[in-house]
C-alpha cells in the first residue's frame, strides 16, 4: 500500500477546520474498494486507528488524530449512477456535493442538504457529520436522504446497510460474518430493551428539532422501525457517526426535484439581536425555504474582503444583524404575495426597520456572502478570534429568545463577546465567542464556556450538535447531555462495531479532554521573524499565515468558478492547495524541525507549484495571501545561500538582459529563435523545449511617443511602460499610446524603472524593494488624480497598489500608499473617463464583433475583469463574453520551467483552452496579460490580442496608424 509517512504529509493532515492539531502517523489515498478493505485489514493487524477524511472541513476535530489518515477525496470521487426515474444517485464517498448536483441537475434533480462548503465538501463527509445546510427547513439532513451505504466492517467484511424486512433482519442476525452478526444482534437487543427505549424518549432532544446530532443516532435507529416489511435500516445510524463505526465505500442517496425558480430573499435589517430572534418566529409563519442570520461582525469583516465587498449590495447602513428569509413559489404572482406579506409583518412588528428584497442572479451573491462567514471571521486581526467551541447548538426556534438571553448573560459573566450567525429558522446557532487560544486562561475558558453552554442546551431540550458533529470537541459532554446509561449504550455500540477501535478512535465516545491537543500551545513563546514585507496590520508574518482556518475554500474545482487554487486543480494534492501551504508554513515556522528554518525542504516542496496568482488574496475569505508569504519565505531562503539558483536569478534580472538586447535586437532574436541556440539556452536555463523564447520587439514605445507631436492641451496621462510591454510587446504599448492620443489625451512616459514583478515572483525581495523605492521616489510628486499613472500589464502596474506600500519601508510607506491611490489599470482609466462622458460609444465602430475575454489573475484578484468587459463593450455592437477561466497556467516564468510545463498546460486545459477551441474563427480572443497570450497561443494555436488593441482598432477614423 502507498502510505505516505514523511513529515510533509503528516504536517498537511495534522489539522482540519477546527481548533485541534495532532500529527498523524501517515496518510493513505485509496483508489478503490479493494484498497479500503486492505487498509482496514492492515489497521486490524497493526492496531492503527484509521481516520477517514474527505474535504477536511470538519470543525469539531473529527479528522485530527495520531492514526493513519485515509483521504478518500483524491481518487474515490466517481458518480457511479444517477437514476432519474427512481430519484437516486450512487456515488463514491469522495464525490463533491456541487459535482453531484451539477450532474443531477441535468435530470431536474439535486441532493437536498446544502452546506456552506458545497463546492469542496464530499458526500462521505456529509454522511459522517450528518450535514444539513441552509435549506434544512425543507430538506432536512443528510440522514433523511441516505438510502443505502456499502461499508467495510472492522474485520474486513463488506456489508450493505439498507432497508430490511423483519425476516431479512433475522437472517442478518445469523450472518456468517461474526462482526456483521454481532452488530445486528446488538440492534435487536436494543429494540427490545424497554429501559433503553424509555431513556431515549426522555433524554434525546425535542422531537420537533430536526437538527439533532449529538452522539450516535439511537433515536433515529429506533424510529426507523415501521413494520415487518420495512423493519430496520442501519444506514441512517452511519449519518453523524464520524467514521467511528465502519469505513464507507459507496453511498446511495435520494435526489429531489429542483426547487421553484421563482425566488426572493427578504433581508430584514434588525437593530438588536433580541429583535432578530423574535423576527425569526414571524418569518417562520410564512413557510420560508430558509431563514438565516448574520451579525454585524461578519458584515463589517466583509467590507475588507475583496471578493465579498461586491456581495454586500443588499446591506443598508450598519444593522446589528440581518435576517435572510428565502421564499419560493411556483408563480411570480404567488411569490409577490408572500414577499409582501413577510415584509409587511416584519416591519409592522417593529423588529425590523428595513427590508431589502433580492431577486434573480443576485440571490447567489447573498448566499455567497453567507457561506463565507467562517472564513471571514478568521480574518479578524490579532490572536483573539471567534472560535468554534459552541458553534453548533440547536434549540427549538420558539425557545431561542429565552435560550439566547441566558446564553448572553453567561458570556457577560466572563466578559466575553461573541459572533452570531445561524441557520436560525431551524434553531441552529453558530455562536463563536472571541478567545485567544494562545493564552492559558482563555484555553480554560474554552472548556468552561463549552460546559456551561451544554447545560443550557440541555435545559432547553436542544442538541449540543446540530450539524457539525461531536468529534473531540463535544464528545466529553455527551454523558452530561444524555446521562450515564445512554452514554454507556453508545460505548457498547462502538465496541460492537469496532472492538479494537480501529475506526477514528477517541471521537464521539472516550474522547480526551476537549481543551487538549489544540492547534496552538498555550503561553508558549512564538518565534518572531524580521520580515521584508510589513505585516503589522496582521500582527506579524506568522499571524498573517495563521489566518487560514482550514475551511478549504481553496479546494473548489474549476467547474465551480474562481481561480483559487490552480495547482490543486491540476494535481488534486493537499500540498498544492493554499490551505496545505499555510498549514506547512505555520507548523514549520512555529515548530522548526531543522536548525536552518528557511532550508526546510517540506516548505520548499509545498511552495514549489504555487503560481503566485494572488487568487487567494481575494477569494480566500480569510484573506490568506500565499503569493506574498511565498515571496517572503523564498527571500529568507536565498539569504541562507551564497548565491540564489541560477534560473531564479536570471528570471528576476531578465529585464536587464533584455535591456542589453535592445542594443542589438537582431543578434538577441537570432539566439532566441534559432533552433540550435534556443534549444541550448533552454537546456542550460532548464526551460521546457516546447516553449518559444520571447523576442525583443523592434518597435520602441518610447521612440514612438517621442516621434509624435502632441498639442499639450489635452489631459495628461502618465503611462507606466512596464518591462514586458517595453521589451516583448511594444506593439501593444503603441496601440495604447495611439488610442489615448486619438481620444484627446496627452501621453507622457515618466522616468521610472522596471516594476520588479519578476523579482517579486521569484521571491527576490531585496531587488524588488530597491526597484519599488526608486519608482516611488521618481513618481510620487508627479502622479495625481488629475494625472494618473496608467499601466497595461496587470501584474506590473498593480504591484504599485498591492506590494509597494508594504515593501518600500516605513520611511516611504505613506508616499507609496498615496501614489497607489492614483495608479490605474488601462481599463479602469478608460471606464472612469467613460463614466464622466469623456469617452463615448459614438467614437467607435458600429460593426459587430464577438469577443471572448480571459482576465489576468492579478486583475481578477485586485481589481476585476468587469472594467475590461465594459471597456470592450463601448462599441455598441461588440458582444463580450468573459471566459469563466481561472489561471491560464503560464504565470510568468512558471510555465516555461521544464519541470512545471505539464502542470502549466494541465491548468490551461481546465477551462481556458477548451473555451477558446470551441470559439469560431471569427471570434476575437482578448487577454491583457502577456503571459496569458503566450499560453493561449501555445495551448490552442490561437492569437489573443490585448483589449486596448481591439478598442483602438474599433475607433472611427483612426487618427494615427497603429
């Protein structure tokens, strides 16, 4: 078996999205059922605990432990069958929820439970946790949709848990498999145990509470007994068992019809938390499909997140909390009736002072903001964070006002504040008190608050876990919730299924104290590193890295949109995802395994395939900027060496090489294009032979500008002539100059040096800092709002806004920040002028043109492609489609490097290449990045143009010949 026991893999799987950390013995990636059987038998012989893991997004520490992690997400991710006539699907446990729903939607069906992690959570994990989601008012939990489960028992027996008649059940009690027989006989004894049945009735949560996930689902097991034909089904018992009873190899789930398409969100703004808990009861009278809430903490943090800023459009002012009520009806008329009724009742009650109504495609934006809640919370600066400890309590909605009053009194007694967001319609509250788990006193409070909350939940006949599970976080309180008799019965159930405790040991029952094995060691000295970037806003470099909470937003596949994380999309490896890199950095910078901290090969290995695309800077709700952290580490790594690697040095200094080449461009280009010499150069530098070396452009943008006569009466525009445009793509620079002059602007190329982008990408921050400082000093006194600095290459010009302020040093920080406020990408400038009425559609052709636009990664992360789309739509008959691609895969020199070529092309094949190949010959391909245009040519054979070239050629009666 291929078991990875090296340090890197143990570090990668030492945490999940919880507060816990424990190095496992190793990691195993099963490819099929046979390998799952093999690993179960191996564990039985070796006495190793198997920790089944899917997306790794669990919050209660379910997949953290010192056993062997079994990651089923990498290979066991096939949809085996969808039966639309009977309404079910059969899948392997590693299938992602959104992947299943995408396929099922072709038949008008979907899997009802919808978690906030739907684009990366796996069906196996949803079964393990009994996940619910925002629409559980209608669709309930995963358990309600679980038809069958094929499992491997602790002795290696493959068994199928499904509906059994009474006769079939009796046969199972006599099974030839000793383990299977023991399990069914235990169930039989339970069903005939009057005291057990009475204790279950008396001690389990309110029957009206749909979210009930504390301990093993003995109540559901008993309730599943209906008649002799449908006597028992053990599959629902697996839901919420967290992989502690058996290893799941195949799952059959119920599918339901897609919901009505006529929907509206009524977003009720409330002035207090007391009001929102009462407003929830009013909303529930109208049979909503979902009722959610977000408090002011989440709404405030969303202002600072680049991706979520645009999703706040429905928020007016600064409410204490917002109640989101989803309504859906079969007709528009019926929908409007219920929308008006809900709004009227909420406003009339005085519990809401304003309701925004959201329709159509904007609904998904509101849900996107709601789903980003956990990630946004960990972006809170400092060591004190909203922690997951009591974030899963569920109480009947009618009891929420009283429960919350008691809860807030308890918090106040400890001087604690808390973040509130919730599936409030079902009584599920994600309560996260703000604690600093690096301090011993707060670690003690961590447990105190958990215990006192458990007592409150019991008082109100609720469930300590509504959907996130017990794990090692809540396991020790199960006896408190249910009493010693039922807890003993649960321990007996576990022992019957798993006598040697090889399945996820010490979860749910027999758990260690919940405030042990935490991610941070309380009151320990944290290393401090002198850094090149300024991380003071985050509390230091390590604190910035620690903002990754493990929620795994970076694991989403390309079909679900966005860019993060391109290398993971190509390899499927945890080490190649932002979370994996952040975990490795945090672990090995905090607990170095070598005396030379910055020479640890595990960190270098996980950073190897980071393309520095910056997607995580905006798409990660926690604002983890791995591009910056990688550059920081690499400079420290180079500091341990006499000389940096030759290729890295060459790439970082390529602008200087090309500047020399402009003296003899024909000679330079001969060596770059001649088959023999170019092959030798690529071999020596370790570039891929499949790539063409860039040539020096014979068209000089600077000479072109000097050759033009400008009247000096137009508005000044300073162009930042980046090194890529100047040396490799002068033609595009000339198009831009001519476009601006044709539109009446005076173009000036001020004195400046190269942007330093290549040095930043290679982590040569000393060089990048020198260049950044020089540019700030040269430009700070001439650039203003009236005379902005405008650039063509996104990665170069946006460095002024992104890296420069935190790189130049304290003495220039304020000047760099001020300068950055007047630095614009080409499309931002054009559209700013268009919005002022200076540039109008009438200046451009009326001929039709179809355009497919691929945005640059840095443009998407720091600005948006929307400006380019709108710019290219200025000619009224130009139709622009934005390709829903992530990174193209080139990423500067990354795609040129021999060992990265295959990964580079694989990334391009995710979305970009197929979209371009499917475009007809008459469709214009637009891409602002010079690397992107090269990758498109290499991957598809199509030439792509910079958007300014397309716009210039669209001018009526071009003044100048470009």
